[in-house]
């Protein structure tokens, strides 16, 4: 068995790599020459670095040598141009599948990290399930759905598709602004009470491990989320309580969120640095909710996402403090 992990230096991928290393599984990671290695040091002797990009089919074919299992976690979550989402999440996934298909008889399984965004919004009363017709609302979500279709329709060996809800935990930059805002004694309070499914990053990494080999998971698509459903304000309240600081509500009407996204979009264009909070994110922010029913994962493959919000916030807060991010 030899695993190729893409996106290993990113937030989610670095936790998957930690799990692979903890199990001493022989692993190769795909890195670009420009990839930031801050989450990778030190690399164990069981980890081999292979240089390449999901946008470069030639490098991918070379990277597949001797590989039996792939965890495809590379993805584009923020972009300056809409086309970048498709170049990486759709065409990049197609390239991974084609390069793997070109190694007949060798490949056993591909675990593809997709997203709840590929399925689209869901509400507390009506969460999205694996059999819900996908209705992505953002270019990111549409590009992830196209990536899923590449895997489902063209992969000539076993595959599993995981659709995590919003992911948080150590090394995450996505929720960091929320922690920083609370530290400034403000509790962001959107006037639309958007219910959210969340997943602690270590639980997601464990789910990827289970899906790597378990026969029952082959050919399946699973949402990955904790059972607890919260709101952004509920999360902010928990952060404030664990930080032991007073904080007052900071109302965020939709029109203000739109202005904020517009401002971040303009700044991103000027600086040439993509920001997660752009106009395409607004489509997701104004959705009624992001709730999925992840019970199939528990029922079919016994995968429990055990970390509740209290423990997850504690782990995240402690890491942010140690890393000097907060
Ligand atoms: N974070 C979340 O809340 C969340 C929720 C649901 C699903 N996901 C999915 O989880 C995956 C990882 O997301 P993340 O939050 O960990 O993002 P991240 O920290 O930005 O990591 C993205 C990873 O993809 C790699 N990558 C991007 N373009 C590449 C290319 N052309 N060739 C090779 N590698 C490339 C990046 O490498 P470089 O450093 O070289 O750019 C990086 O390692 C994505 O597929 C995302 O859609 C994330």
C-alpha cells in the first residue's frame, strides 16, 4: 500500500497527513514548488515528497508511480477569478482521475474531499442528505460538484466522496477572524439566523482514514459533520465564554455583509491576493442555512464525529494561542 495525498500542506490536508503518519502508512505528498510548508515540518521518514500540480497532467502521471491509494484533498477555496475554481476543483480533479486511471491494475481507491457547498444549502428542518438533488449556490460549490462528477463518472477503480461541512480547528484561517472579533469584545450577530453544520478537522481526517480501506464505503458519497447544529452567534458566544471575556452583540445585517464582501473583493483585486470573503462568498452567506444530515456515515461505516463544539473550540483556541495567531 502506498498513498498519494494532494493538498497535504493545506489546513485539512495537513491533519490528514498527521493521521497517516500516526498510523505509519507509507505516504507520498504532492507539493508545488511554491507550496508553503509551514504545517509540514518536520516530515517523518515514511513521507516522500513528489513535486507536481493537479493542473499539470504530466507531473501527476509521474507522481502516481507505485501509488495504490489516493486522498485528493487539494482544492481552491478562494480565487481572484471564477475560472480558478474550475481549473483546480473541476479540471484538476479530472487530471487526478485520468492520471490514476493510466496506472491499470495498480490503483485500489480514491478518497475525494468534496464539500457541502457542492450539494448546496440545507435548513434545520430540512437538512441536505446524500440523495438530495445538488443545488450549489456559489462558483466554488458548482466547481466542487463538477469535481465530484469527474470522480463518479470516470474513476475506473474504487472511490469514496466525502462532503465536509464547514471545517474548523487548529491551523484554520477561515474561522480565525471570528475568534479575533470576539477578542475585540464583539459578537458577530447576523440578522439572518443561519444554522450551520460544522466538523472539527481531526474528526474529518479520521473519517478519511476509515474511508481509505473500508469495503462498505466503496462507491459512496458521505456528508461529514458533527451532529450539533449551531449559528455563527452561538459559536461566538462559546468562544467568548472560553476566552472568559465580556463581549457585546455586533449586528451584521445582510446589506452590511454584502458591503463587506464587496470591499474585500475590491481589495483582493488591487492587492492580487485572493480573500475568502469575496462576492461569491456572499451567495453562501445569504443562504438560509448550511445544515446536512451526516447520519449515513455513522450508520454505514460507524464513523462518529465525536468532537462537540465546546471541545472543538477549546482545541482551536489553545492552538491559536500557542501559534501566536490570537
Ligand atoms: N476548510 C473548509 O471549511 C472546507 C470545507 C469543506 C471542504 N473543504 C475542502 O477541503 C480541501 C482542503 O481545503 P483547505 O481548507 O485545507 O484549503 P487550503 O488550506 O487552502 O489548502 C488547499 C490545498 O490545495 C493545494 N492546491 C491548490 N491548488 C493546487 C494545485 N494546482 N496543485 C496541487 N495542489 C494544489 C494547496 O497547495 P498550495 O499551498 O501549493 O497552494 C493546499 O495544499 C479542499 O478541497 C476544500 O474544497 C474545505
